[in-house]
């Protein structure tokens, strides 16, 4: 039996500013997420990953931000159309978000425990000892040692990894159905990153949450996700299952990202490949495919026409004018 659809986003377009200064940060973003599924959104900094999910959560500043079009249905309600009061009821209870930097996300003047009990009071009506005991249980669940003592400590008394664990405890406090993780391991060292990833994967299984994991690290994505969206300059360039994306990438940008990953069969001293050039300035995107200036297969058509999203296979789509050529080369482009 197929899992029930949890979140359905269609045609989301978000911009900042007005007139000649307007920057379109996300253009025509669409995806579906089923219950219990992990979807990863990957791309370089500025590709629109975080803006996409912050638009859906209703936490982009407006102005200067403007959601120009689109829908985002969650449990029958369009998150882009409902009023702030109803959206606030969903945030923290049914939908939760873990941010990249826990130090700036946690309130420095409240104890970690108080920040968790506030959420329990607001959304579940828990008070007093019941709320405190639940907060201790949550801190223990996310792997914070001596939780009964550390519940009364402040964020600055926690290490970076412990703060991120506390943020996850805060996020799962009310049993959300959807968890958005916005590069939650970026500021952590490799060992702690692995621990946090294991923690989230374990929680996803035990709580049966749908997860949107925002990242620039395809290695992490391969480990945790079932489906992947690759973004570039505010647009989706490829959408696939994680197996299809790694086995048969269909967009030159995706191929370039994969070629830059270390491989087990790599010889000692062998250099990693890299994509030449720089991502475009969001305020002055080229008229055609935004990746064309960096793409070894680009033609004049690529430089003047935005490519449509084309079906590559079952559940696999890519936005590329040169799809046939990419297939012919079987993922081996001139820079690889």
C-alpha cells in the first residue's frame, strides 16, 4: 500500500525586492513528499534550497520577500494561503524545523529545558512536572547525557553537537509529521556530523516522520534520502530517486557534483574534479539555462531558452536541452 501524501508543493516562486532590484530566489518549485519519506534538496549556496522551505514555513521576511505564486498543501491546507494564526498552530506541532546554527536559533537567556517546555505548553497544554519530565525524556532520547541535570543549563553551556541535539529535541517535542532539516550538520566536525545524521535517521524511523533534508553534501544525501531534488540558481534541474541520481545522473550540473565526490576506487594523490566558473548572480541571471556558462555541452539554444523539465524515467526528471547527448555520454562529460 502506497504511503499517504504528506506535502505537495506546486509552482512555488519566491522573490525579494521590487522593480530592477528584484531577485527571484526560487522559480516554479514543485515536489511531493509522502509520509515517512526522506527527500533531500541539494545545491550550492544561493541555489534556493533554504528559501524554498522557509517560504513554505512562512518565515521569510515580507517585505522584502514576496511569494509570487504556488501552492503548498499539507494535510489539506495550503500553507501559502492560510492565515498566520493557523500557520503558527502547525509550526512546532505538525511541522518542525532544525536550523543550521543552533547557537543563534536557541534563546541564549532561557535554559534549554525551558525552551522545550514552552513548546509543550503552547501546543500540547502540558504544564509543571509533566512538561519538565517530557523535556528530560526528549533530551535523553536525542543522546544528551545526564539530561535531568543538563535541562537547567543554558545553550552556551552546551557544545556545538549538544546544542544541535537540543534543537532536534525541541523540534520533535510535539511529534511532528514533517521535519525540515536545514543543513543541520554543516557547522559540526565530521565525527559529530555522523552522530547527528544517525540520530535523525533513527528518529525518522521511530517517529515515522517525513523529512526534507537541505544539504550541499551528496555524500550525506546518499546515506539518508529516498528522493533527491537538485537545484541551481533557484530552479530544479533534476529530480529523481537517490538510486537513479547516483547511477544515471541526467543533468550536467548533477554530473559535475558527483564527479567532485571522493571515490573508493580513487588512486592516492588523484585530484578531484571540479565544475569550472562560479554560480550566477541571482540579480542578473542569464536569459537561458543558468548553468550554460559553466556547462561543457551548452549550445546557443541553452544560452537563450530556459529548458523545460523533461521526463527521463519513472520518477526521474531533468531540465536540460542536451538530455540526449548526456545520455549518450553516460555521465562522462569533458571535465570528468
